[in-house]
C-alpha cells in the first residue's frame, strides 16, 4: 500500500493540497507523525503566524470504516476545552480530509515524564485533574472517548507547567440518548475495561476505568494488569484483581490508592463518574511531594507500558474460542506507527465497526 503522502504528490515531489489550504497556511516539509490512516505535518497560518498541526486523512484508507472519520470530524467540531485538542480549520477534497488542530509539541505523557528528574504524587494529581476535567466535559456532551491512554495525552509544549490535552477521537462515540449502551469491543489492550472484553455493553464508565489504569501507572510506573501474552493480559483484566505492593506503593498516600480503587471498580455502575472523581479529596488535597521518579522509571522502561499493537476485537474473539497464544494474537495486529510529536495518529487501537449502534437501557 502506498504511503499516504505518495498519493498527494505533484510531479516535482511536493504534496498536493487544496488551493484554499495553501492560500491560508504555509505547510512544513517536516512530518510530525505518520501511520496507515494519517500523516501529521506542521503548518503556519499566513494570516497570524501561529503554528498548528495539519492532520491529513486519506479517504481510501477508511474504506469500510468511514464511521471512524465522520466521528472524529463530528467530535472535533463540537469540543472546545483547554485540555482537549481543538479543531481550528477543516478542508475536504474528494480524496482526503485535512484537519488544522492545536500543535502539541510537548510529547506524550509517559515519555515526557521519563525525561524529568522530579515527579511527585502532587504532580500526578495535577495532571489527572486536567485530564478528568476534559473527560467530564466530553461526558457532559454525551461523548465517550473509548481510547484514553498515555499516547493520546499530549503536553502542549515542553514547559514544566504545560497543560495536557486529550487527542485522537477516532474510536469515540456520540451517544444519541443519555443511557445508550455501546456493544463493540474497541480500545487499547491494558487500558480497556472488563465490560468491553466481556461484551456486555459499555458506556462512559470505560473512560473512568482507563483513567484508573493511567493513574496507577503514573504513580507506580507499571500497569495494574499484566500478562506475558495478550490472552493473559485480557484474562487479568477480566479477573479485575490488582494490588498496591508496598515495595512500590509505600510512599503513595491512602487517598491516592482510594482514588484509583474507585476508578477501577469492577462494576461500572459503582465506578466514579468523571464529575464525582473531580471532587475526590486526592485531587484537591494531594500534598505528598516525595520524588517518585527513581521508583517508577525502571518499571516504565521494563514494561514499555503496553506499546505493542493488537486488535482488541480479534483478541476478544480468540479469547472466546480459548485461543490465548501470543503468536496467534499477533496475527491480526494493526500497523505499528511512528511516534507523533504534533498530533496523534492512532494505529495501535482497533477501530470500531460501523455497526456499533447504541442500544438504550
């Protein structure tokens, strides 16, 4: 399959863009990120001099998966929040859609934290509060993200106090009714909630489960659920058991552990909502300034925090057939993607099927 940019080249090798896009924006030759579905470049608004990310999504790459493209457009057109990537302009041709979004050059959540010499529980609470504020905003709009993970959480810039932004809405779902139940298994292994793997229907609580996994990993450097194979990982999530090993968690407060426990509640009905989580004492009262970097960095490096791509839907199907081998799971994995430093291109998540039609309770 041709790389995305190859389909957009003039005879002189430069990309073909809509004339109106080129009229308003100067497009850099530097590629910030590239995957099977999209290419991200930096661009500058000629009218203001402000820099943005240009995300190019070729329509033929979404043949049979058009819902992914339309959902991302629909969501980005609705949202405007400091902790969510914003859409500033949109262009469309018969072959592609061009998104002009915030340029987030601060890097991915975990990758950037690994570069720091100091990171405390108080810092973690500040980051989680920002992300949850964005999640609560989405849920108020009846939008379920369904793929919250560190790779989809980007710092706006490299400053120590940079805000963090939620990106990549390809797997998101806009609920038509408040109590809609979604049925398609989708997401990223390690961050996916048990009800998704069990295919018993899911909704907004899956985002809070993912937040629990992210918080656990931020404070310990390792995931709460682990398996040597993808099948074992799914089994561990379905079992729902995890611990706070004293060798790692002794310097973490009881409030933080309680916060995680209420996000990783197995029953989605008992899981905290985003609004309720924002009121938890840990987020407003975290004062623990013990440096956690020395304890978490080795675990981050050793685990690689679920970086391997895998198709969750195929994983669920194989689990139902009793096939748990890592080799078998690898057979249907999505294409690996290059790291995106400006905007996100998700290739390691399974895309939702077009028949993910919500069913009301």
